[in-house]
C-alpha cells in the first residue's frame, strides 16, 4: 500500500524545508505544490528528494490540493496525507494517522487538534466549533475538528468526490470532502494531535469571518436540499465521534 504526502505551500520559505524533511521521514514520496509563492519556497527545498509542482500564480488551497491529489493518484497512491507548509502540523504524527488509515481503510482520517485546545485564539476556536456543528449535521456524523488540514485521504474518496477548486471556494473544498465523502460512504475517524500556534507564524490564510460564511452556506444548502437531513442530524446528536488511539511509534509505516 503506497502513501504519498501532499503539502500545499504559499510563501513558506521559512518552514517548508523542515516540514518536507519531516514528511520524508514518515513516507517515501512527498509532493510540494508551490502555489504562486513570491518568496523562495521552492528554492528552500533544494537537494531534497521531493516532487515540486509550481503554479505561476496563486490559485488557492483547493486548486493546490487538487493538483497534488492528481499527481499522487497518477503515482499509484493508496492513501494521500495532507499537511500545511507553515509548520502547524507535526510530521512526526504522520505514522499515527496512517495507523488509523490501516485500521479504518474506507475513512477520511483527521488529525484533530484536541490536545492543548486552550492555545487556540478565541475567534478561531469559536469559528471552528461553529463550523464543526453545521458540518457534522450535513455529513450525518460528529466531526471533532472539521477545519484541520492534517488528513489522510483514501484513494477511493479522492476518485469519488471532486469538489470545486474555484479560488473563492478554497476552504470549502476540504469541507466538501468531509460532507460529500460521508454521504458517499467515506466517514471520518479522528486522531488527537496537539494544537500548535507559533508566536512568529505568518498570518493565517483562513479568514474566520469570510471563510466560515462560505462554509456555512455550502453546508446550509446541503442540509436544505436534503429536506433538512433529519437522519443526519439524529446521527450527529446521538452517535459519538469515532476516535482512533494508535499504540505505535514507528518512523515509517507505508510501503512503496
């Protein structure tokens, strides 16, 4: 079973090399999608055995992910790990997420930021929980961290669900993977990870007001067009979130 890591990156020259090196310690193939960076993001990867896809202009996270997914599938990936290039996701957690993927092969694995949640900025915490409620309803499953970008996608999900990659839908893309994936037979399973917010980190591209509004309207119409999806609301309310607690610490769990 082959695993490929896809790292979307825009203006991440300061952190991208460390993230890519960490990913290479866990999986054999790493793809970095440089989404129109205006700094030395691609140059910072010099000498590393990674594949670099360079977009001349920034197309947004959705388009960057979709392009990385396409290359990973063409390369024969059975699972695709995604993590951000800004260092907020610890690549050392990749084996723990892959362990969950092996135990739950038809699930979307979420690296859920459940540990040290007190470190999350207040507005981000509110926005994330607001999104979690609506996305859980629309998908008919309780989602403990709908906004995490640290995930493992099974090949079947990537081949079945292909949301819009329009730039204005940048963060709706990952929401659609959760909602439409669950409805098509790919529910989520969570693995608890730390909430990492570095004091010197660049400003997030996620805008709690604008992007949560876009996500809300996406899930609202998914709910309305399903006659308010009462079975999904019921499942979300009465069934706990599915969690996987890995008992492994191996450095590499994939096979090329």
